[in-house]
């Protein structure tokens, strides 16, 4: 069983702060990584994908990938109460398996005004 | 309609009933997925279809029967379910899997709103 580990939280930050969400994965050969946001009672919404080591920025979101350490993170700058949700990390395993995506249990983020 | 749609949004069924979940994607994708999300558990892949062909069956019990008549539609036929099958069932779609893996990258998956299933 491939493992994707996330701190379940809850992570609580004040409005305007930087929220840092972390994810580790067990399969060293993984190549594709995704962050999803899921509001309570809703379906997951894609925030960002990252495939190469380093940082990838999209608006207030920055994904960071370190394959050597098997670690991917998501930074949310200038956090807003509307960012309060569960954030899911997802990883695809290497090899010929098509479409398989392993999800972590998610980190619950609360941004308080 | 845009994105990925699912019907019904809520379903209550008895253990002896037969029902079907429907998913339709309006994104021009060729791969479609069924996931199960239970409380306190990670999202769990059930089935994957690429160009109507099933490429993944994640050891799903036979009481769940998928059908993919074309790249835009996906069904999940349900029969003789158990109470522990109560969950949120999510459909997703992505671009063609094979071209993605040829490049060494998996395509992003986009989810529908889900069907909240309760088995009584």
C-alpha cells in the first residue's frame, strides 16, 4: 500500500498569515503531485499540480517539491477565512499503472479573522 | 453544463435495491474515474476508464458495476449494497492517460460534485 501522509490538523492561522501544509509520500519513484482543496460537504477542487523539484507559484499558492526528501508542501500566503477547508495531497505512483492517484487523509485548515 | 456533473446528488437505497449513479464530463477528456470517500478515510480509487476501456479495478466488490459507454459518460450500477457502502461517490475526468504517461506525467483530475449515498 502506497502511503501519503499529511498532518490531519486542525491547523489554525490568523487572517493574513502564511499557512504551511505538508505532505510526505513513501514511493520514491513518484513523479506527479497534486494539491486539492475540499470544503465541507463539497467535492475536491484542484489547486495545483507540480512535477519538478523546486517551487511553483500560482497567485497566493506556492507548491514546493523535494523528491529526494519525498516531501511536497503547499504555502498559502495572505490567508483568508475563505481558505478554511481540508487540503488533500495526492501522488501518482511510478510505473505502468494508468490513472492511479493516492490521496492523503487531508489537513484541515482554519483561518480566523 | 460545464465541468463534471453527477446525478443524483443524494441517494437513499435499501440493501435489496438496484440503482445507478451517472457522471458526465463536458471537458473534452478521455479518462474517467470513480472514487469513494468515506468519513475519516482517504479518497479511494475504485475504477478508471481510458477511451471507454477499463484500466483499473481497485479490488472493488462485484456489487459495484461500472459502465463507460463513451468518453463523456460513466455509470456506476449498484445492487445489494451494504450499510458500510454509505459514502460520497465522486466521479472525475482527465485527459488521455496514455499520452500523459508517455511524457512521464499524470494529468490533473477534475471532480464532479459527488453523490451522497446512504444504504439503509
